[in-house]
C-alpha cells in the first residue's frame, strides 16, 4: 500500500472512552504499519453538545497513549495542508456540496416543521409501521422540493422559510460494499431513510461533513466503530453521487462488558471498580472527577497493549507487545467481527508484566518518589532493594508502597490471625533466642541472618514453620511477604531488634 491516510474523528462532547481509544489505536497502528499518515479531526457540527475541555482531553489522552498525531488537531502547529481540522471552522465549504447534490437530483429541500414531522410519524404508527421514516414513500406527502412545485419552492426560499437538505435515497436499490472486517455488506435502500445532510442552522450533519472532509483530506481507509455500520450504505451512495472514489471501510467490533452482555459503559466501570477513560476527566459543570488509567497507576504501554487485544489477535501466543511490535504485527484482517469482552483482571495482569519488566533503577526511583509524597526520605539504593523484593507481587507502584510500609516504619498493628495461630510458647522463647543470636553477629546481612536462623532451627530440630511466621510477624506485622532476612538487613540490626522487643512487649512474652 502507498499514501495511506487514516483519520480519527471524535466529537468533543465529553471524555474519550475506551472504545474511542481503541478506534484511534487501530487507525494509528495501521498508518504506522504502512508508512501512512494519522490525522486527528474534530467533528463538532453539533454545537449544542460541545463540552468545554473535551478537545484538550482528547489530544492529551492520545499523547499519553503514545500516539503521535501527524496531521490535524494536536499535530505540531496543527500542521497539515487540508486544514482547518475542526468541522465548525470549515462551515462555509459544506453548503456548496449540499447544493451540488440538489443540482444533480440526489438531494432536495425539505420545509417540514417539527410538528408536521411528528404528525407524519403518528400517521405511520397508526397505519402499523413500527419505525416511521422520511423516505421515498412518505416524502411525497410532505412539504419538500419533490412534492411542491418549483414556483412554490422558490417562493419559500425567497421568503427565508427554514429548511433542511435531505438526501434523495434511490428506491429499491441494493447498495453493496466490501468491509475489510465483515466482508461484503448488502443493504436495500428500502431500509434506508432520507437522512438530513444540511441543517437549518447552516451546519452540515455528520453524514455530509465526514464524506466531504474525508474526500478533501484524501483519506484512504475509514476505520471506525461498529455503530457506524448502518450509516455506511448512505456514505457509499454519497461518494457515488459526488463521483468520488470511496475509501476502504473497516467497522470494528463492540467492546463488551466483562460478562459479555452488552456494550461496555462508564456505569459498568463504576459498578465493578475499574476506569473506562484513559486519563482523569473533570466534568466542567459539576467538577466531578472520573478516574482514568493514568491516575490509577497503569503504564501507558500496558494500557495500549491491553487495548490492542480488544478485537485483534496476532495469530500467535505472544501477549506482551511493545508499540513497535504492535505496529509490525497489526493487520485489519486479524480484527474479529464479534464483540470483544473486556476483562479488568487481564488488564491488571498486563500492568503487572510491565512493572516486572522495569529495571532496578526505574523501580527504585518510582518507589522513592511515591514515598517522598508521604514525607519519607528514602535512599535510592535502599529503594531499589525494596522494589526488587516487592515488584514480583505488585500490580502498581502504589502496591509496593502499601504492602511494603514495614520497610520504612515499624508495624502499627499485628495480623490477628497470625497472632492467634502462631504467637504461643515455645515459639516466643525461640524468638528471644534468635534475637540474642542476631545481636551477636559480627556482620548483620541477609545471608548472616539467614545462616544464624537456620543453624538455630537445626540445633533445636525445628521446622521453618515453627518459628519463621513469628519472626516475620515481629518484623513486619503481617504473615506473608518477601524474604525475612532481606527485610532484616534493609531495616538494620538496631531496628530489627527493636521491633522484636516491641512485638514481645505488645503481644506478650508468654
């Protein structure tokens, strides 16, 4: 393929959710795979739904995900030869295309009032039509330029009567196009209505604007969500009416709830405890904050890796992909038709894999920074050692801070379950003896502590379970965790012995 051009064209009506990010990602991967151009365009023709801050949010979210915008909104200086890239700023150019369709007989003026439209729908419902449409049948009974005389139409135009421009859908014609994901799609125009292309406020609808913009911006492939599939036959016809070559279409499957029943929504995230937005969104009216993956502690690489698998598979067992590997492996042909079930646990797993892949310095600095927010001044070398012990069990950096609190402060409480089960004689007496052994060690390291402890067990014919949990409880306050001996070395001899004394004092010496 050559000169590939794709666009992501959201509406700035609120935050960009996971479905939108997945659409942007597939467009981005496809463009990069073929050395093409990734365009960001805003389809803001419906000004009544415009939400302040949404445009900035969309750009920031894509950039956090690592998607570089080549042309349009968010590109360097909004660069590109086909600007502007907000449809509201292109308003003046759309009327000529609507008029072109009228002149060719493929569109018409419609002067119907809202009340007249409602009356038509009621008549159709009473006649047993479940879904009334403004189409080849009903248009003949309405006030439009197909039913009114040319003189009456001109009179209304001259008088400034409000009107919309509707497409004139051919009657009983099959519209065929090949979708790159779904194969051949065939729809009869009897099932399509005469959509409004140009509104009475002088703005185009999505149907006209996106066709004109895609053509003028030389878009070669339209990769978008399944919800636009019912509109695709109309778009194919509009390309034909204008005499333009249509782009290749690919309609992506839905992202489903974790139970597979229905489309994933924000409410599902709220109910089940996971975000559906890439980054935090602040409602401009209520100032309510909706959590995002970035703020929850997810790595952008893990989020993107997870998103790529919501509908696409590489055809291999590989699951962890860098963005470069995704670009190399991605193909539209391997995107499925069926809805992709979102799995929050699998998303956590992806983040865990990326956390484990970080080097010691990165982990140490991340842990050091998180503890600094809590007023804990931690040496980098010590932070690196702690991170190395905790990273294997953690999903987020914050997990290491929470689960490893005992590395920087003595336990404020002791696990009652372990206390009730293990804090008994003679284990308490053995703990005192081990403390004395440690007090006399020439060097206090993880290896010397472990050697001393194991020698004591052997000498007294004890298994690790007889004393290990009690020692861990005294040092950390919990019953499970990384190496007791590494913990002892990191906190140091004085602190380790002090914690044992504290446990004996608070829990009793038997």
